[in-house]
């Protein structure tokens, strides 16, 4: 079965070597295995696909993250806590690398809430601290932490840790104050302890 990798990359599904293949306009025979796998260019010529290079165990690092069930459970608990208080928020749960695992936009939450929740969660995951604790470190003249792309130093982002290792983060945007956003994020994180 031939898969059009260019289309997969456009959908954000191509990665690594497949992403490189997509850029060059190659379709890979997904059912072929081993070093003899073939690929066809968009012009129809056949090239041999190279097998993945083996890595030694010592060259591989494990990065634990929340699994999808835990991320969804935390997001739902967070949203429920905010809705109980009558607040319309968006909740974002990120894995350790800052990738969105779950995003729940509550009924009536404003359009800015998704971006704010994502950036708060990214900041908490990046620094391993609640965003409220980091807010005081972004003042002063010259470059500060606030200049780092993708970050937001408003209360409402909390890291999730296991054995003192950050495995994800929860961000909330949309409550009337960051303190409330953070309280709801803490409620979601509490379901994981």
C-alpha cells in the first residue's frame, strides 16, 4: 500500500525521516519491510529506502510523560472545578516535551483562553514550577525569562511531577484571575496524585 507522505506531513503527521521524505516529494511503500524497501518519487523513479540506524542502549534516554488517560482525567477535573464556580475556561494538558495532549474548551470560553492556557502549561512544564511562582522573576531591565518564546508568566500553569521529575503540566485560561486559573489547574493535578 503506497502512502502519500506529503499529505501526511501537511496534516502534521510526518516526522523524522518521513518528514524529510515528504519534503523531497517521495511516497514510501508502507507495507514493505527491511532494507530492501522501495520508495517512488513523484516522477515515478524508484529509490531504495535506507533502514533505520540502530542505537546503543546507552544512547537512549527515557522521558516519562503522562499517558492520555491520565491527561484526559486531569483536564476533565480541571474543567469541572471551573464550571462548578461558574467560570468559562480552557484547559490544556501538555506532556513533558511541551506537546498538547488534551485541550478542553469550556462552553462560552473566550478565543484567547486556548493560547493563554497552552502558554501557561508550557511555562510550567519548562521551568518545573507553577507560573505564579515564576511571575516575579520576569521583571527588571534588559532581557528576562519573559522574552522566551511560548511562555506566559501569569498564574494558571502548574507542573505535574512524579518522583520529583516533571512529566507534564496543566494550564488554565479564562477565569477572572490567574489565582483562580491556578486553583483549577491544581484541582486537576490533584487527581493524578
